[in-house]
């Protein structure tokens, strides 16, 4: 090694030559400079320097170079710094700045702030009250957007006739009835109850209640219609009142029950009459198209704040 013009020149030792401590140190420094020239700075050191903090240190192993894949094998890599700023800052104006690939969470003991991506969603280690590290699912703004999408809402398709007792083809929605509830003309007999399935209007939607128009025509006497959910006791109130031989309609909002998985409404009349029901809107929860194109209803991932190992 010699100096010329203020620069230090390093020469490789010949066989048999001894290398001084100063020579070794200078050569190590030069090799690190060559690594930086050949690629990028080690990610951890570069991040800490960019943040103006104390130099960060990374676990021993191959340098992490920008634009290249590094296989750490079974070893983990940790970045440490004394800065109060973020240890690692990632930015990409053309796309995602961080990609996590799925891994098996079995046997994982999290550290505070540590994230582990799983098939069920990203898990994060946290300490809420200083009593110990817990793990829970990380809920992002996209998860919250999906959550809002599954809140109940009103859906108003084109009005759909689900029952018209005057025509046999419109009576197919009657899925159950009390004995003798329908006469040979298809009319609802006095004191009878019929169960009307609504899925021809609601499809596969998760229905809580329906908006509808109910009409009676040709009643043999004065009376009323009562609509109520399948599976509950009949209330004493009326949905529609009528007089003899009157054709009259009324709008109503009625909860529904489930008959063999189908949204179903019960209809009662104390007087024999024809009944017509049209569904105009539905209140319930509906599946929406997700980012992957799926329209299947799914439950969003909510935080699991159970203590690790329980």
C-alpha cells in the first residue's frame, strides 16, 4: 500500500507476504465501496441513512441489492436503528410499495409490529395495554370498504308479482297452507293461512323484509288481510281492510321468515277472497363484486385479539 496524490492505493499481497492490520482494514473498506458501486447500498443501511438517523445494521449474510432477489434460506433478517423515524421506508410511484406472500402462521410467536401474511389475511403483533404481545388480523381500508358493502341496504328491482290467486300459474309460490286454506277457485278461504315464497323476486339475496303492494278482489264479505313473517305468531293488526266485493290495494313493509331456506311471507284473511301480492323493493344484505370478480357473499376479516397461543 502506498499514497500518491492524496489517494490510497491498495495492492494484493504476494504469496508469503504478511499483511498489516492497516492494509486489511483499508482493503475491507475498498471492498465495501466496490459492492456499493456494483449494485445499491445494503437496504437497511440505505434506509437509515436516508432518514438521517444512526446507521442501521442488518443480519449477516448476502447484501440486499435493489432490483435483485435475495434468498436468505432459513435465516431471518432484522434491521435495527436508534432513530425515532421509521426503520425502513419504501416507495414506488408505479405500483405497490410492499408485497407480502402467504406463509403458515402455525407456531408463530409475534413481536410488536411484526406482520405475517397468511391465506386468511395478514396477522400483526400488537400490545394494546402493556400486558403482553397479542396477534390479530390486520384490517385495511379495503377490508372496511368490503364491510360497508355488506351492511343492510334497500334494493329496488323491477316490481315482481309473487302471488295472484286468480291464476294457477301465480299460485305456485304457495309453499304451505293450513288445511283447506285454498278453495277450487284458488281463493284464500276464510280463516285460512297460506305461506308465500318470495325468492322469485328476491333471488339469492339475504332478505330481512320486503316492500310490497297487496290487493284483494272479489271478497265475499267485509274483512282484512294480515301479512306476517313465516315462523312467528299472527299479529292482531291488519295490513289491508276491505268491504264486500271490493277491489282495493295497500302498500306495506313486512319482515319475512325462512321456509326451507326460502324467504317466506304468511297471509291470513277472515273472509274468503282473492289476494294479489307484488314485491317492489327488498331490504337486506347483498353480495357485491369483489376485486377478484367474485359475487359470492363473504364475511370480512375482523381483528382477532386473542392472546397468542390461546
